[in-house]
C-alpha cells in the first residue's frame, strides 16, 4: 500500500505504506519528534524552526514533492519552561487532539514565601484530587472556572523554603496556579519556580531529542545516511499508541478516506466499548460520543481518529464516528 498523492505527495493508492517501510520523505511528512524544549524560545518559535528545517531537507531529498505546511506540538510551554514537547509533522498535525486527551507530568520547584509548616507534605497531598482553576489573564483560552484532575502529587525533596514536586495531571492544568493555591493552603504563600514537563502521554523524557539532534539528523540524511533521522523522527502512529485501536480492512479504510464512517462489516478487530471507557488515562466519553480510538489497517498504518460508538464485534451498524481522517 502506498501513500495518497493528495496527502503526502507519494504513491498512487489512497493508503500509506506500513510505518516501518516508509521512505524518509514520507516519514518527514507524517512523523513525530519527542522534542526537548529548551528555556528561551516559545513553543510556537520552536515549531517554526522544526517546520523550516524539515522543508529545507525535503527540498533536497524530494525536490519534486511538497513541503509540509506546519507542525503541531503537545500543548504550549511558556518560554522559560523546558521539557517534553512531542511535535507532529505535516499531515500528522491532524492528530494533534490526542495530546489534549492524555495526561501530563511535570517536575516543579515550589518556592515558599516563608518557612514551611510542619504539615506541608500533608497539605500538598490534599491537592491530589479534582481542583478548580481559572486560566491566567495571558492565557489563549477563555477565563472561565473549570475543573482539572491531579492524579498524583509527590514531594520529591524539601530544602528550606523550596519543595521539589512531581505532578501527574490532566491536560490543561496550570501548574503555576496549583503552586499558588498550595501556598495559600499552607498559610505562607508560594509561587512556581522552575518547571519542566517530563511526560506527555504517550511520551516521556526517556528518549527526548533536541532541535540540534533533528538538524544534524536531517543534514546526515541529505548526505545519504538516514540512520539517525529514523531514530529522531518516528512514524506518527507512535503518538497514538496510548489509544485503543480498532483494526479495519483495507477496503473499509479506503472508504474512510472519502468520509465514510467505520461500519461493523469492515472491522477486523477492536476492544469492547466498556473496556476502553477510561483506557490508559485517555478521556472517556465526550459530548460527541464514546472514547477516542485510532483506526488502523492490519499493517499498522493509521487511517483515522474517531469515537467508539458501537461494538466492533457486531455484524452491522456504525462502530466508529469519524473525527479526523489522517490520510
């Protein structure tokens, strides 16, 4: 199976090649980089650098093919914040919503404004629950009160008026506001010091790549050595491994590329709806249907994202309601 000319500029068929068989240009047009954001540039600036570096390389590697229009990252990090910023390239930007549904993990320094109370650890532990937050004034989202779940909150170290925190939380949690609220509850006041994101489902800081890694890998690839590039840029399917998977027949996948829903006769395998209601920390039902799932062909190539609305084991009926076609 080959890629659709209209999506990534390679091949004659409507479906992509299996992830492990893609050429370097195909990979760059539908890939993901687990980027280690440095302090200084904004997430937007870093994304622009990634886009430009890839397009410069594609101009040499595949001069007759298209460049990429852009990249999408896993949630904005302030300029001073460092860490895990998974970045989708090219057509894979259509799958960016997966980063809004997974969990995030941070390590932060809590800067107390006075000597900590004896029960500081207990006070902090009380915030491992559902909390109310209002986005800050400079936020890009509407400033309405909302809830966010803090799944885990650990004190890694205490040193004077500083506490090193590990926070596992729902996407969209404002750690700066969390630190402020902890200070109020502790009775001494506090603010957030250094912040580093250590994980964004399904990625963590175990295999981060710097922008320098990407630029070097692209340079070596244009010189004929693609080994390092294939380590830095991974098939975009790796950004979806935390989602439940519905396997569909290639014939059904071709129908999906034209906007058809995923009907039961085209489903080869998939989880029972009840088993994915809260799978792998991914949000369950939303207003448009059931939990988010990825639909793949048997060779592991993703076709679309959608909501599970029926039983994959049924003989008839709609199984997945489409949200994003990825080919």
